[in-house]
C-alpha cells in the first residue's frame, strides 16, 4: 500500500461516516453539549454585537468597556440578554444544519473523489460546499431568532429601544413591519453566514488534512485520541481566524441593519456610508476580536466536551456545531 493510500485510510479513522453515526446521540446528547457550551460563550456574542452597533460618540466601544458597562447596569444577567430566545430557536436550527452539513459533505466527497485531488483540497471543497449548503438551509429559521436576540442584546444601549422579553420584540416588530420585519437583513444573513460557514469548514478541513499529512507516518496504526484532539483543535483555531477575518465586515453591516428601531429603516448602503464616515474602513471590523475568539473557542470547547463524554462515535459531531457564534 502506498503512502497516499495509507494516509487516506488513517484519515478515515479520525472521522465518522454519516450512515454509521448513532443519530440519537448525534441529536439529543449533542443538544445538551451545545446548550452547555452556549452558556459559557454566549456573553462573547453579546459583547461583539454591542461593539458593532455602538454609535460614533458612544463611550463603550471596546470589549472591556462594554463588559464593565453591562456588569454595572445589569450585573451578570446583562451578559445573557436574549439567551432564552437563542437556545429555544437554535435547537431546530441545529438539527437542520447538522443534517444538511453531514449529508451534503458525504455527497460532495463522492463527487470530488474521481478528480484525484490532494487530501487538503478534497477536504476544503467538500467541507466548504457542505458548510454553505447547511447554512442556506437554516436561514429561514435562524434569521428571526437572530433579529429578536440581537435586539435584546442591545436594548437601551447607544440609543436603542427597550423591550420586555423576546415576545415583546416579536409583537413590536410585526406591528411595525409585519412578518417581513422578522426577516430584516435576510439577504445579508445569507451572504454573511453562507460564505462564513463555507470558509470555516473549508479552512478546517484543509488545515486538518495538511496537519495530518505532516504528522502521519507510513504505518496504518490509528492515531491516539490525544493527537486527534490536538489536530482538531488546531484546525478549529485556524478556521476561526480565517472565517472571522473574511466575514466580519458583512456581519457588522447585517447586525446594524437588524437592530435598527422601527422608525429607522436604513439600507445596507446607508449603513456602509455611515461606518466609513465614523471610523473609516476599520469600522467594518468592529467586534473582530470577540468574533474570532468565539469562533475559535467553540472548537476547543467542543474538544473538552468530547473528552468528557469519551464517546468516539460523537467525535465528529462535536465539531459540526461550532460555526454558529455570532
């Protein structure tokens, strides 16, 4: 057996085939893992969102100042504004995303396999296509959740309206703009999250394969679980850095568009002009630090969750939910 064939076989030992995956554990145990990690990392999303919508004259424009302001006015609960909406809405969203991701990835690998591309290239294409398709499939559910949760995150901040919970947001949005108000920024969400998901998964798949190509020898022994976790974590960090740098400008525009009050209906072009006028091109990268940290931290956190569960069948699953931060 040649080296390429050996490496391909060993790569296969680090991944789970969708057809052989225990679906019950994949969805139900995974939902518990997701909820636990969301509790830990949700404040980062709140900070990122506030940084992105801060007005030019706001005194709270850095991550530290935003955190201090929230703790001073609302205590720790301020870091979890909109959390209930996100958890409730994210469960069906995750099910759709995970199913679309895994089934599309299997199909994409079969399509690119005859072209005899390198392992990193195959992984980048298959993972990228799967990530984009999964994101597209979930936008109809995710966008309303995003609109409601983000309005709760920034309520009372930098001139934004206040609400009495998620249902109050829904009532006011529908009263003002109808159902379509819950889909404000839908187009931008599609062109933000789909490329973001594609870039994340392409970077993750390619970097993981590249690292394995440098670590594996010509033997067929399966790598240790410790080595697998380190490689997966490194891939997650690289993917988080790449995706956050590429897609943060679109995320900033989308967030501003979605949280504007009922009496303000700026277009994406107007938001772009205001960002440039206030901060120049650097304004598009507001919240880059928290967004990068969030996207990368999800990967490493899921590694720890895997170690706790110590179930190899769930190994690949724990990385399929890391692209939704933000």
